[in-house]
C-alpha cells in the first residue's frame, strides 16, 4: 500500500473566517451569532488526516512533514499549533537574566550556542550550567574555540604538549604553519586526554541526569546528525569515540594525519588503518548530574599541526603519574563531503545536532525552531518547559561565579601545578628503567640530569657534567641550591636559571649548551 504524503509547509487553519457550518452556502452574507457558533457543528475549510501511529517514522520526522527539503535542513516554522497560526507561546529575555533563567525548575530542556571563541569563557559557562541547572534538566551547549590545547584535569602539560611550540607565534618549518596567533593552553575540569580546538572544530556539551547517562548516548546523537549531512561512514567505536571509515567499503579521506590524543578512561583498542578519529570525549560525573563534552573535527585548517602541538619533546625523559593520552589517526569530516565545507558545514551540523537532541529528549518544537534561529543575537527565549539562547563573552560580565572560573582557568597555578609527582631524567632509574635517547654531541659524555617535582615544584635535583664523582657531587649541590623549591613553569629560560652556577662547571659554554638543551625539552620561552 502506498504511504500517503503530507505537506504542512503551507498549511494554515484560520480560527473563524474560514470555518463554515456544514451545508452552508459560500455566498452567505453574515456570519451567525457568537451564541449560535458554540451550539452548531463546524468543519474547517480543509482537513488534515494523519496516518496511523504505526506508519509514522520513529526518527527524521521532518522527512515526512517536509518532503523535498534539502538534506539536513529543517524549515523554520513559527508555530504549528492548530487554529492559531503565528501565536507566540514563548517569552524573550535579556542576556543579563542568564544566571536566573538557567536555574529555574521549569527549564527542563535548554539549548545554547556560544558566539564567543574565548575558551576561558566557554568552559566557564559550561561549568556554570553543570552546577546550576535543575537536576532533572537536559542541556545542550555548542561552541567553537580559538586555537587551544585543552588537557584533562589530572594531566601533565610537560608530558602531553609541546610547550615550546605553543608559545610560538608560528609553527616550526617541519610542520604546516598553524594560526598566526599563539595557541592557548587550558586545563579543563573533566578527566580524559588532551585535545586541540580551533575554528574548524565544533565542541558539543550535553548535561543530563546521571541515571539516564551512558557514554555512547550523546556520541550516537552526534553520529545521527553527521549521517544527515551525508557522512554515513561515521560511527561510535568501542572506546566511545566517533570515527569515520574503518571498513573496506568506506571511502578514505585524502588528508590523514597520524597524531592526536584520546580519552584513556576507556580501554585502548587497536584502530584499523582506515578508521580516522573525528571526535574524542571526556566526562564529569557527580551525585545527580553527568556532563559529556566532546570535539568534532569539521574542517580544521590545522589538521597537520595538531600532532606537533600534542607531541612533547620531553616524553622520553618524563615519568609521571596521572592520565596519559593515547594516539589515534585523525581526519576532517569535510574530507568525505563533496558539497559543504567551512562555515556552511558548521552551521548545518549545529542545526542537525540541535534537532537530534530535540528528538532524543522530546523537546518542544518551538524550542528547537527558536534555537535554530539564534544567529548571532545574544539573548534568551523561554517556553513552558524550555529555555534557549545565544551566549557571548558579555554573558559572563557581572556573574561572579563565571568570572571567578575564568580567572581560575587563566591562572598558571591551575594550568601547571595540578599534576601529580613526576620525574625528568636523562638516564634509567629504578622507578623508570626505560632506555633514554642519546644526548647531543656538544654536551659532555658524563652529563646526568635528574629532577623530581611535586605539583610543579622542584623538590629534588641532580645535574652534573663531570666523570669525577667528587666534582659531579659538588656540581649537583650547587645546582640544587638554585633550583630547590622553584616552580618549573616559572623557569622560562634555563640559561638564566643556571647562570649563577657557571663557576661550578668550569666552562660557561658547557652551562650554555646544557641550558639550551633543557630549553628545548622543558623550557617555555619560544626561541
């Protein structure tokens, strides 16, 4: 049996003018009295008959309601309420009402899009939503950041990133040049591995009640949004990441980079050569709430540079406790789509994710349509059980908790000193027996370097360049005097840090060579 087709895109039911009593002539001169209208039976000028429930599709409802619409597109309809077309059932609010609105018990469904690319602002707003929205509410927050390396709550920045490169305005010659502005380093409040954000990467954050949360739920939501764009070769793997390809029939994108990091809270899985990671996730759980936020590589211009930012030159010498990132090959979604790219692809994906979130949690249609019409207008709209809005950097102004979070995220103590104990050594030790790479030829063959740190502070050091035990011990004690208790992130240039101990080494050139080598491994000042 052929399924009936329906098109409501131009359906409007007039409340009174088009209603006629059964059998009435079209040439009737005067309408019946109001009292008669309530006592007589009427029929609308036309009738919409819906098919049985079993015939309606479970997902992609707009395909039946709006046949012929472009893929991934949802028509912007002001109201679908029968009898009162165009009637407003929601209220508008100023941006200053944000902290009050989000905490209202009636705001069961909330959808936000940020038009700020400041990573400090976006992660602070996200944290505010996590702590202050009702415990039974479901929240979607979408944002894009300027170039940023984001490390997990317990990660070591010297182990996970190239600090020397992050502080440079341009990438080295052996990698593709990234953005001309320095890349921000930020430690988030959730666990997991290090990730890279830029203007070609969409970040999604979903906050929901803990009892209904599981790790694949919202990743699958994003995959359904990607399928509507045409990226049908995307899926969620057993590590809860979104990947594309991995099957013999799947097309292989042209641009493939074999660097990136992963959330190691999940067990490692050996990826097939064609499986490219496009999204990694991290999670934060409390007694009643769950936060799942993830990245989505849409059309990053820095794809080939991501590995350089996330590859530490000090890794062979560092031994650290805490979460380490797992490397995975990565790719852009745009590489599998022929038509959309750049901002058009980003906007289409944002609209699709909003729609899938609405389907997943049965969000009011007015909320969805209002959220999809946000554009760049700050402010909020609310209905019976929903709240949607566009946030900007100004949203945080005057909200003490958000402003305090921004200051915390920017603080060097939070960024560098939250990592557990770690050691840096150029030779095997009992706690770290790995073989080390050879030192450069301009350093003395007897050079030995050992540093022990706790919360970023040097608590033990042993640096010497002599094969004579007494001389080596003297050099180590002199160096320890100047390094004891210093914060490692405060040592921008090791030439200055070791300048006062040149007399213990006999040759200022030896100290200079040693300092320059340390700068390339654990220094922060760009050369």
